[in-house]
C-alpha cells in the first residue's frame, strides 16, 4: 500500500502498527466518458487523493497525504460516487450529490489542471465517508487483536512459504511457523518510515531473520502454526541505553547503546511515541524478566495478568497467552501520558524501537520508553528492549495507527 492509494487517513504514529489501511478499488481508473470529445481526451489529466479539509458550494479544499493543499472545483455534471472501504470495483458504488461530501471524508479526484497552481477542475470524485473508514478500521483492529501474532523472525523458507517466528513476550517466549500462500497479502515497511501507509507489497524473499513480523490468520489448535491472510514485516532497531544528550530543537537523541557500548544518535519526529513507565510497573516487568513465579505481581499486558480494558483475544493477541498479550502491552504503553525530548535527562535509561535507517538517513524513533532502569537491571544484556514492538493496536485516539 502506498501513499497514493491509502484510504486510512493520516497516520498518527506508527508504533505501527498494526495500521489499518483501506485501498482504492482496483478498477478506479475512472476513464473519461465514452462521449468525451477528442479535444477533452487530449487535455492534460490531473488526479489527486486525500482528505476533505473544507467544502463550500462546489469548492473543496483537499489535504493530500503529503504536500500542499489542493483547490478542487467540482464541475457541473461531474460524476460523484461513494464507495465502501474494501470495495474492489465501482460495481456497487452509489451516486451521491455534492452536499453528501463532508470534511474528513477521503476522496479521489480526477479532472484537468485548474488555472492556478495546485488546483483541479474535477470531472469525477470518488468518496469514502469518514464514518465508513472508522467502522472498517475498528473491524480490522479487532481482527488483528483476535487473530494476530507478532514477534521476531528466526528463519525463512521461501520455497516452502514458511516463516519461523519467536513471538513477542515479556516472558515465556514461544515459537511458531507462519505459512504464506499466493492468497496471502505480504507488505514490508520502507526503511526510513514509521508509517504503515508506506508499507509496500513485497515477496516472502524480502523477509529475513531478525525482522519484526506481524501476521493475521488462522491458528492451529496447538498454537504452533498460523495460516496467514496478511503479513507485515520490517527491519527495525531495538536499542536500550542511557541518555547522553537530547536536543529538542533538532529533534535528535544521543544514547550510549548498552549492547555496542557506543554512542548512537536517533531522530525523534512528531510521529514518534514517547512514554515513561511508572516505577511500580517497571518493577513488575523486571520481576517477570527475572523469571518471577506465579506469585509475582501481575503485569498489565502480559501473560501474567490482563491488560486494562483488554478483550479476551483467542490464543493471546500478541502470542503471549490467553488473557493478555504483547498487543495489550503496546496498548498499555500508548495510554500512558506522553513525554517529550525535554523530559529526558542525561543518564536516564530508555528503551526504544526505531526504523532501520541507512548511512544517509538516521534511524527514526517509533516508540521510546523511559523509566526503565529496573528493567535493564533485570536484563543487563539489553535484550529487554525487544519487548517493544513497532506495531500498535491502539485506537486512533489513543496514540497510534493500527494495521
């Protein structure tokens, strides 16, 4: 899925996500009417998609997923159709009037360039209502929570369509095999992006050991296998360390990496999720990492206790067992009060998950968790940072987009 065909609305943060994406109908080429004149057919074609920012009369202010706003003037006689998220063609599209379009709706516009820059004289507008998108996202989130697993890839057999995964958990990690077929939708994150909307189709051969992976499908009865309907993967960095410096002006954070014993600088953007664990919660997680027994205090979002407001997700929403899971742990984090770079002081212990980055593009923080001194003491080899995941199952109002 790319920016140009996402109907999920602007991503808030991808801790990503699990992010809910809603794709364009495959047949939405919107060719010009057969009766169009030759001169019209020869005219330049303009096409743009995005979210309706404002509407007045026949004028629409369109906010694309990136770049400046567009001024859309809907021409008399323009074709206006409403489609449902997930609709594969225009067969069941419904004709609507201009007054049915509301701010917050997603639209695909086609027409000719207007007289001014970033303007279009629209001959057709395809609409997905904001309420329909929200309902589809809620259903998809529920599916990922009930039937999704997440973890680290340990091996890949492309010829057999099998991916071995160690499920994400604070304790008692388990292994399972994800089976993919021609019917499985496979996507992969861009190396410099935290947005699910930037994830693109990719073959199983692109998945490699060490990747984070999330899959949704049907689990076997013993929970050791999953027949995947959808797989999202990416290469991310899990880092645990102590703060050397935090520069709010430039949006950069420099850490002493506990694993490499070297400084590492990461980028923090408005889409990065920064949170701080309360000390009692950090202590309970530390007990679990040390292998605390059944009498250890429950940790919200782990297999040792239910997450706040967590549903009874079959087999554990994140592969961590019944009554809670990694997904619930991520939801718990997203509900905590937001922190800022200015809140981080030299010497503070943090764990973070970030994009892969490159030699020219620094890693970008997806999620950063402070207040983790007790956790890192319990797991001094820094493996504790792998309890953080780039996926989020929180609702849009709770700090994250979802797949």
